[in-house]
């Protein structure tokens, strides 16, 4: 959750990882998973397709 907040504040992945004391790969994976989930939700809302 904190990763998303920091990402929305336009912090680079390296800065987020350092601040939270986690791996940059963890930050990258979390951001890519959230983006992918958001895209599916938006696509389903626009097309009216069930999930």
C-alpha cells in the first residue's frame, strides 16, 4: 500500500525501495501488478464484460 502512495508522488523506484527498506525488484513487481489489475478493471468497465 505504501508503495502505491509513494509511486503516486512520483518518487523513483530506487527512492521508494530505500525509504521502505525493500528490494527495487519488489517495488517494480508491485507497481506492475497494480497497473495490470487497474487496466483489467478499466477495460471491463468500458466494455461491460464480466470479470
